[in-house]
């Protein structure tokens, strides 16, 4: 396996251009502008423009090279950072550390993907999908991701790594709920007994929901935001609270989902309406194990730092890919830290070796070395 030259200066130049193009997920115009920059950079590296796929106003990009099952590179160009963040946290490289909003999650990973594909003898057998709403839970791109993953032999996700470069071989699945409590309003001073207090009912339901957690299975069920009532002197007619659920297995997600929809009111006359449900399925280790072994083998062969593996509680679009049964390996992006935080950063001296690892893994997968089939195994 040959080892190409990766131009660090050009990597940094490309990352800077993406970081300095603000792309908060909630601003569709900004996401569209960001997509144009990503499209131009990608085309310059891979030699072809992408398809522009606009779904519900959100701009996604797709490249496909050749026919048959592809190795799918999966990433996103939206960020969590609002307009004006660049004024406080401008792009900078100091003492080997690159900073700037979105650099770690996951703009550096996109740039690495373009450089890795450009270094291949041919992009034949590769597809790239770059979405624009991952930070919102991928409401408009989920169907695209799942459709591309179903046609792929393997999915490599350019989300950032863990710690010193560990690859993400398991991710918890996520479920999101809102519990709406419906009571009946009444004057709190004149006739409180004629009311049905939604706040009191909410107080009964929160511990019932929290009890659905299973520490032994690693399943967390966390009541988060809550609201109730309208005025100080009115028995509240409506209350609501949201619930974040994380689980390592689909079976645990389904158990909690059944429990959420089986909730019963405690106060006579109160009603409960449960909104939401399972959002992202888990990326279970069985879906990444063979790809991880392959990545370790490639790193060893090329004399690159051999990555460790990690299981993480956060979800990504890789969960959707694994959920349709396609082998998926996550965390192949930058080494650094501070995702979604003021100290977001990328270690410059790891950009080249990580790009080489991605390139080597792509070359190995496309060549079909030691291939054992295209479904459920890389």
C-alpha cells in the first residue's frame, strides 16, 4: 500500500475557509452558503461537483463515483455556533493547536475526507454525503443517510475522535420525548378544589419517568426542561417536561419507549399525552468491529499511530447508517477536543497521520482486500 504526501499547509487553509464560513444549523441561508463553500472545496479535490440536495430548505451535498456498492464517507457541514462566534473565537493556530468554531465538530474531518479521496489513484467506488442539519438531529437528512447507507458496503464517519485518537466503535441510541400534562384551571384562592393541578401531576410523573433508567444496562432516562402554569393565582391547566433517553441497545430503547407510553396519571381527571419517541438507533459494537480491526491493520502496516476504540454516549449520523445494517466506523475525523464548547480545538500535528489513516482504509476497502461480503461485514 503506497503512502501519499498530504499537504498540511493546504489542509489548514481549507479548514480555515470552512471555519470562517459560519453555518449555524438553524439559519438555512447560512447553511446554504456553507454548502457552496464545501462544494467548491470538495470539487477542487475530487475533480467533480456534487449533487445539491435541498430537503425542507436544508442544503445537503452528495458525490458518487462509479457504480455498485460504495464506501460511504459521511459528514456534516452545519455547526452549533451562532452568528458572531467568530468575533469572539476567531480561527487561529497557536503552539500547534487550531481553534475556531466548528473546527473539531466536524469541519476538519470534512477537509480530511477530501484530501484522503484526492490522494487515491481514482475515486471510483467512493461516495460522500455531507449533510446540513446533523446538529438538529438530522430531520431532513435522515432518509438520505439511510438510503445511501443501504447501498454502501461500509460507512466511515468523519466525526471527531475520542481522546488521543480513539475511534468510536459504539454509540448510544437516543430517544426524545415531551410529556404533556393536561389538567383544569381554577382560581387558586376562591375555588382551587375545582381545578386539576397539572404541576402536581407533573411532580408525580417526573420520578416515574426517571425510574425507567437502568444503570446496569447503561440506559439513562433524564427529565430535562419543564414548564407549568400561567399565573401565580391560577391552578395550572397545562404542564410539560422533556426527556432525554440514551441506550446501548435497541431492546433497551424499545423497553423505555413502551414505559413512556404506558404512563398513567395519578390525579383524578388529569390526562397525559406523550410526544416523541426513538430518534437514533444505537451504533452497536458488532456493526463496527470488523472495520475497526481493519483500521488497526492499516495503521500498523503504514507505521501510523494505532488507534484505540471507545464507546460514547453521544449519537451521530453513523447511528442511522448502522441502524439499516451497514458496517459503520465512527470517529475518523480530527484529534482534539472541546466539541460544542468554548475551548473547541484540533491538534495540528495529528491532521496528516489521521488523513493518511483514512486514505489507507479507503484504499483497502475499495480494493476489497480480504473482503468477506458487502452486508453486515466490511
